[in-house]
């Protein structure tokens, strides 16, 4: 595995120099990772030629209008403040991965085919609870359409595909190499296009063959499909692990969406989640989004450089490369440490609204967790909904808990398994940069202070998702103190009533117990006598 090295003595960024005057196509640019990728390219590789964003019409808004809204996102604030004209380098192409030929016009296809040199394919359906059809149509068929478009690109230097570290969950160790999919991707595409929903739902568990969800399955199929283009296109498949809030770029703690650990933190801070099935000793396989995006840009650079060498070695020409964008296991914090640290910081920076005092804990034993879910999730939810119903208000908490339980069920697969992802290529890429690129495209986390990062993560979640500014903290702390008192009063009242009930019915319990023991002894005595006489 050969990784090209930049000139260590260079006083300029070799990566920015490579991307200068390049024309780039990005799918999935409106997603969390996509926005960070676009911002980073514009800020650190500002001499690039054009970035084409494949954006579909949504909610009746034309893609051009969506571009205006796109750059209103707070993640582009600092960039546009320094260089407002940089948006002129971004052009929107109306398209959709679910449409034939990506929904592109003939003119747009010719433009992209003639000009694009680098493709970042980030678009994907990332929900874990979807049936098979939408996952295959988006993640597998959509990828096939991108590959076919890339074949027409006469100047293509590299195609960077974003997969996931969890595409081969049945493997004990994920190496940076190709794996065969459980089934032939073209056969699955044909099946999805011809079978009805009921038949697909019935056959899905057999197709998954132990994989946790259709997302992981579709990504495995996509990788297999891409590897069939190994002699046609210069491709690198990247596999990020769980992507979390930014350390520093584009903004400290910047996060978007409420999936994975972010949703868990919000639920816990609201007092809704009080139990989680998790092995606290296992590593929390997360990677901050700015580190993952720097890795993507590095992969595009290294794969293109490798392509120029492959032209001299026909036997290796256009061999698909793999890079696991993951933090080494020894540098990761455990789930237990991460959750306890997060709980401590939530007490310092609480939310202004919570249904109950944040508490609870992680459970290593599934049945212990299940008991706590019933007692601390569902019973209070039914009680509060009952009070709301008799007071004429619309109940909602039971439905919330059902969604929470579904989310926890999907997440617990990943928090109760010890994952091992090999990342030699990723490490070598970052270790062989010159000093300028080491700073501009930093992927190192060896010295990362996880306590500081989790604190930044929580503040980012509070600011960018919950939309609560730091000025609300004094009020939020007052709310937390009230909930703390209410929580203790409720506990004291519960145990007092329980003790009172047991004490007042003690004679009855004793009499019932005595009668039960006498009856049991009598039955045993008569049965013994009958056996002896027989």
C-alpha cells in the first residue's frame, strides 16, 4: 500500500495547490457532511475553479432558491464574512439520484462530462429504520447512476465515495479492502424493481443475513457495485465511523441532525431517556466531522496522485482503494466515560425545557435495561398522558417514548459490540503531509482532550439544534434546580407511600403468608402420607 508524500520542505499547501483550478461535483451537499465539505473546500482551497452541487427540487423550491438558503446556514458565516464573493464558485445543477440519468438535462450532462475532474459522492439515505426498496433505490441504484455519469467524464481524476465503517458488521475486523456483498447488487436491483412491498418485506431478513439494518446492507451492495468499475474509473471508497460534532471547523461544536449520539444526548437532557443498553467498556467509535472531511479531501488528493502513477503501471491501473476514516481504538474514549462526562456537563449547561430531571444510567444487561424502560420510561409516560387527558390536553408522551425506544433499539446494536476498524491508510495519509497541510487538513486526534470535546459538543447541540443561546443558561439552571427538587420530592413521596402501604398491610401480609405456608406444608404432608400408604 503506497501513500504518496508531499514535499516536507514546501512552504505552501500541496493539497490546496492540487485542488487549484479543479472542477468538482458533489452529491449530498445539503447534508451534514456535505455542508462541511463545501465550506472546507471553499475556505482552504479557494483557488479551485467551480464546485457543482447536485441539488433536487424540494418543497416546491427551485434549486437556485435552495442555493440562496443553503449559504444562509450558520456554518458558512465566517467564510462569507471574509470572502462573500466565494459563492460565485458554486453552481447548482438540478438533479435527483432517484430520477433516470440523475434527473439531469442533456446540457447539464454534457457540461459535467466535459469539465468535472473530481467527484465526491456523499448523497445517501442514512436512516436505519427504512424498508429495503428506498434504501436500494437511493444508495445502490443512485450510486450506479453516478458511476455511469463518471464514465462520461473525460477529465476525471478521482471519484471519492462515502460509505460507512458499519457496512460489514459480520466481520470481526474491518480492513481497508474490498469485501464481497451478501448478494449480487444487480440481482437485488432487479428484485427491488419487480417485487411488491409485501414480498420484499418477507424476504428482507434473509437478505440481510445478520446485518443490523437495510442501511448497512445497501452500503455493502454499493461497495461491491463500485468495485466492478475498478478497471474503468479512479475510485477511492471512504468509510467514516459515527460522525459527530466539529472540534473547530467550520465552528466549534457545529452539528446538524438528531441521529445517533446527538439524539441520545438531547433525549437524556430532556429527562426522557433514563436507561440505555450499552457496554460501558467498549470504545465509542466516533469521529468529529471536521476530521472526517479533512480525510475525504486527503483521499481525493492521494487517489488522484496515485492515478497518475497507475498510468505507468497498467497492471494496477484504476484499482479501487479503501480508506477507513476512523480514530484508532487506543485514542478513543469508552462509551461509559463519554456518557458520564456528558452527564456532568449537562448539569453545568442544561436545557431551558425538560420534562424531568436528567438522570438514569447505562445498563450492560439487556433485561435490566428492559425493566428500567418499563418502569422509568413507559409508566411515567402513561401517567402523565392520563393527567393530560383528564385535563383536556392532548397526550403525547407515550408516542415520544415509543420513538425513543425505537431509536435506542437501533443504536444499541452499535453500543454493545466491540468494533475494530483498521486505519493504516488513513494514518499514513495524515502522517506524510508537509507542515502547512498538517495544520490546514489536520486529521490527528491523538492529543484530543475528550472532556473538552464533549463539552464543546454539548454547547454546539444546545446552540445549533435546540437554538438556545448562552444567555439562556441562568434560566436553564433555575429550571434544573426546580426539577431536581421535584425529582427528590417525588422519590421521597413514592418510597414513603410504599412504606406506608406495606406497614399498614403488614398484618394481612403475615396472615396471608402464614396461611400459604400452612397450606403448602399440609399438602406436602398429605402427599407424603399417600405415598407411604401406597
